[in-house]
C-alpha cells in the first residue's frame, strides 16, 4: 500500500488525480483530462455559491446617487491617536457640513463646494464618504468650530467639568470627571479619568 495510507490509515487523494490510489496507472493526458474536469466542477460550484451570496446581499443593497445642488455631509475618519475624545470615540461627530454637490465625477465620485478653510483638500470624494443632508439645523457643524486639519482630521477640546465621581473597584478607587466637549451637547458628555484630564487640561481644575 502507499506510504500515505500506512501513515494515516486512509486512501490517498491528490489535487490532480482524485481517484483512489491503486494498481491503475494513469498516463500524462489522462491526468490532465481529469484535472480539467474537476476544475470545471469546482468552478461551477463556486459560481453557484457566489450567486447565492450575491442574492442575499442584493436584498439590502441600494444604489446611492446625488445630483448637482444636493446637500451632503462629509465623513471625517476618526483616526487613532489623532482625534482626542477620550475612550468614547464612537460618540464623536463623524460628519461635517453640509456641503453642496457641484457635479458627478465618474460613477461613484462627486465634487463638492468646500469652504475656504478646506481649500487644500481635493474636493472630489467617493460616494461612501457622503451622507444625504436632511434639513435640520441641529445637524449643521460649522467648520470653524471643528477645526478640520488639512490631513482631514480634527481635535476635540474640553470646555467644562460638569461633575465628579469616585468609582469603586475591587482593590482601588478611581476618580472620574464628567467632561463637556467643545463640539458636543451636554447629553454627549463623557466620563474621563480625573488624573489624565488634570495632566492634559490643568486649566479646567481650580483646586
């Protein structure tokens, strides 16, 4: 018997010849023909699986299109170690604007009318970075208050300490402070470690 069968206790099957190893001897053209036939079967089954997955995805997929004159929000990626918003980064504003769509550039890109503060940023963006603007004054975030940098990032600044709290753990106590951030409402205030805030923003503490 083959060494494979001696070692593993089952018949050997190879990528090229899927038949069981026995006394039959295959010549070169037979091996190539078998490999091609198996490849056809594999490709057909892969296509069936991909088509099935695509049918599931298409149920929730919708094409997003904008036209000239529409207002959209522009996404600002909250990159790590660049945006400062404590440990509650997911609650920070992710979009700025709204800005007007000037024209469509290609099938999935749009040119926006950016303010002078962002004149160093290329004004053509992929559709995935845009969100349609729904008329609501509370959605508008002025670029002057957010201070978006040319590398498309922004920084958060605390403006007030709203409350203090002592968090009791198993072996120690951790002082916490409730911080109101510049570009957020009071409902979006976050709890931060008091010592960290005191080191970074000593002007917020009078004691």
